[in-house]
DNA sequence: TTAGATGCAAAAGATTTGCATTATG
DNA sequence: CATAATGCAAATCTTTTGCATCTAA
C-alpha cells in the first residue's frame, strides 16, 4: 500500500524523505485534521514540523493519494483514498465518522441533463446521528 | 422576503438592530465569503464590525435562514436559503457558481438502506468547468 | 555535489472573546 | 430602564512563506 504511494511520489519527481514517510505512516483511511496528524507524529517521537505536514499533505492531495474534506464545523480533514469512492456519515453528536459507498451516477446524470457544466469532481457528506447517539 | 426573516428573528427573541438589518441587506442567494460581505457593507457606508458580521451570520445559520458552505479551497461561504433546496456547480477556473436543483431522495434512500445512521442534513457540491471555461 | 526539502520563526488570515458602551424593546 | 448587542482590541487558531540549513539522489 504505502510502498505504492512511495513509488508514485518518486515517479512524480518527489524525494522520499523521512518526514514524508512519517506522515504517511500516521495517515489513515478515515479523516483526520492536521492537528490530529501532528499529535500522532509527536506520540511516535517523529519530529516533523507542522509546516512540513501541510506541505506534505498538499503534495499527496495533488497526487490524488489523499483526500481533503471539509466537515460542517470548520475543520479540514485529510484521509488516504482507497480505490472505492466513498462518502462520510458524520455524527453531529459524538463526531464519529462512518464510510458509505453510494452510486452517484444518477446524480451526475441529473446535472448533465440540466446544464452544460463539465463536472470534474464533487463532495458529498452526510450529517446526523449515529446508532449510538440517536 | 427580508420582512419575513426579521419576523423570524423577533420570534426567536433577537433584537432587530441596525447591524443585523444591514447584513441582511447585502446577503444574497449566491454564496459570499465574510470578506465579501464586509466589503459590500463598506461600499454601502454601513459601519458594521467584522465580529458583528460573524455573530449575525451565526444567528442566521442557527435560524436556518442562511446556509454555510465550504468550497474546496479554504473559504467559508454564506448565502440566503430559498425554499428550493439547491446545490452548487463551482467553476475551478473562474470561480463562477451556478445553482442546480437535484432530487436526492434516491441518494438518501441508498443511505437508509445501507445503515441505521439518521441523516439530518448533507452537503453536496460539484466542481468542474463552466461553459465559458471549458 | 546540488537542488529539493526541512525546520524555525514570522507573517498572514480567519474566527472568537472580553469588556466597556450603546441602543432596542 | 434592563439587558441584549455592538465595537474595539486582543487572543486564538489555521495556514502560508522566507530563508538558512540539511539531505536524498
């Protein structure tokens, strides 16, 4: 998995530095804030500057390896992207995040029918109550 | 329209102050950043402090009169909500925003079928190229 | 060896908050 | 007239940037 990402980085002309590997080590398939990531790095004794974390995430998002999502409050979240294109169910009570796979072709079709706008990407998040909190 | 909002404010126990009315005057049905709003207010000679703009927007969002959206970059956007529940087509080239009305019941149904999560709200934005920029 | 990457510190934004003052109801 | 709301300034937080130093290739 991560091996693969490292290859992609190289292919794109980026160096495989220690900080970059360390950031990749703490990234997950669920969304984390920059602060989450920095905290995890500290816990692992990995001394990576916050600015470097930002720079690394920027590169990874560019490569399409990491997704950048905004939740309803303020926070920007980052997560590793798997092959399955999924969305989030965010609990507004406890903050838990569930993944869900949806078929959006119907939606995209609606857009194409209504306008000439060329859709390249989209964001879709759901907010509500998880099983625990309802 | 705005009369109606003022009534809602009153009913909720808020005072109809000059700053609140002035903010409402510059709000639109398309998304604007706080800076946009502050600039418009200045143009109109309305002296409303940035902090007051934030506080007012917070109240209006709470009342469900104003929608708060995040676009892909960084900026938080605010817009008056009309009765029609619509979504945005954001041009990644020129920044233009089109509205579009979609029927998401199919989507919500998919969610309900797959999980016990209780969906209260959702966000859905599309990014791509407008007719001009493609 | 050398250009790209990092750390650090400072800058730039965005948002929030405390408090004395103002003005709505 | 009581108190909710405002303006102002300061405090926080998030993200970006300049630059000297370091390091992967």
